[in-house]
């Protein structure tokens, strides 16, 4: 059974403000009410007897959550370590690497800015340098992603940080192909899979990557602060958490060093991690067909939405459909003289959409766009096709696009 595109699906699950059209699930996600209620019950249990919960009960609860998450992302749960966000996962791997002056850290110009910052900071401390492969957007096919990355590899390349789904341009990166090619050149890959769970199957084991990090609070719809780092078995000995705590100094029988050090880095609220299995279950049971149907509906809605928005703005589609999942980005036209968006930076245009039109949408700076900006469309279950018609109208008015621009 196909889920409809013209009406929201299970909008009742979310507490989103009915006075705001929320089209930016890709930034921070939105957590369903039943999952928040589950997390609240966990917090009540924790506060009723904190020592019992944290010192005696937490370890097996984390183990169970890891097993459930590992099955969902198709990765060995022994390689999973819970972290508060994907950026922390990136920083954890970078901090554990031995780098010498002149070594190179490779990424693309589609990388998430926070992760690019982490690369730059690590390179500055070690004397290494960041190499940025220029991937065009618009682009014609996946080869335009693969070729620039592989062309940027040198004998000094130590690590490639690659997105599974790029944040600004929403492109599906041909990850398995790139990982194999980089591995053949002696280069490990760190996958920034921040958007992947719930949007596409991350298939961690199958990609062959050395490392991957992802958020569960985005498309998996877990509470904020739910994320994980995954490390391949042959790389775990070298990776340590950013905080040295009680687990340091040797494993207990039946617990690996990796497991022991990552499972306790100090007192924190573990309930976002423990609520991940509940988020998986709630959405699996919310619609006929479960997660496969959710992913398919998100993708179909994103593709239909970009057609509508592109047509209204009079712009060409910037990439083939096979490079997209449940998000799609479009280059905005240059605003006409006197148009409200004229001269606005990305954040100011986001504010304009929110304040004038009550639309929450994501705008990115992008030098390859006529107006220097991209709009990213996020197609969540609670969104419908008409929502994007409203966004298209607001963007057309803000950019001064005449009605005749629509064919």
C-alpha cells in the first residue's frame, strides 16, 4: 500500500506548532509524542533512584538499545558507541588518529560546515592539511561525485570524510563505490551519515567504511541528543572517547576496552539513547508497510515537491532523481530588483520565510546558485504536497519571480 502524498501521514503523532508550516525536518528532526512520553517515563525512573538506575541498570539497557539500533542500521552492535550528536562522532575519530605534518585529510565542498571545522582544527594542531574535492552542483550523474574525490587522493591522504547524504545539496553519495576505491588506495573513510537512519538504510557493515557517525534525532525521530559512532572491528583498538573516565585502564571480563570506555564518560542523561528502540518501534507500527513504506513515501514526496517548487520558480532540476532520498535541494534564482529577498544572506531569508509566511525552511549559501542560495526541501511523514506549493509561492514572492515563470 502506497502512502498518500497529498495529505499528511500520522500528523497526530507530533506536537508541532499548528501555526507554523514545518518544512525543515532535516535540521533537527521532530520527536513523536509516544517517544517523548517513553523518554519521560525513563527519566522518572532514573530520578526515583538515580544510583540504582545509573550504576546497576544502565549497562544492560544500553546493550539492548545498541542491539536494536545495530539491527536497524545493519551494523555490528559491538562497534556502536552512543554520542550526543554526529559532530561529536566525527571529532572522536579525528582526535584518535595519529597525524604527522604534511598528512592530508580529504573531504568535499558539500561537507557539513561543523565537520569541516573539525577537520580544520585537527589539521591545525597536527600540521596536517585539509584537501577539499570540488563536487559540482548542479550535476549530471554520480560520476561527478566520484571522480573529484578520487582525483584528490595523494600518497599523504590519511582519511576521507564523506557524507552519506550531503547536508546542503541533499545528494546521495555513492558510498560503497567510493569506500572500495579509497580502501584500495590505502585511505580509510569516515562516513558522516547524520541524515541516513530513517532516510536511507545506512548498511554500515556492507559499506566497508572504517568509521561512521549518525544522528538518531533526525529521520529516525528519536529525542535530541541521540546519536552514535560506529567503528569497524579492526579499527576499534585505536579509537577512544573524547572524555577519559572510569572505564579507562583495562576491560572487565566480557566487556571490551572499546565498550567499557565509551559506555561511561561521566554523568549524563542517557534517556535519548535508550529511547532509540522506541522511536524505531513507534514509526514501524504507525503506518502500513513500516519503515520501507516511510522511506519510499519520503522520497516520492521530495521528488514531487522539487518538481513543484522548481516549476514555480522557473528553474531546472539540478540533479537526477536517483541521487535523492527524502530531501532535495534547489538553487534559488537571483532575486529581482526590489524583491524582499534581494541582498539577503541565507539566515535572513530563513527569518523572512518564518516571520512573513510562517514557514520553517532551510536555506544554504551556495556559490553555484544564481542567487547564491539553495533551498533544501525536507519531506517528512507529517508533510504533504500542498505544503511545498505554499513554500513555492512564498519563495516566488520573496524573489520577485513573476507568475509567468511557471510553464
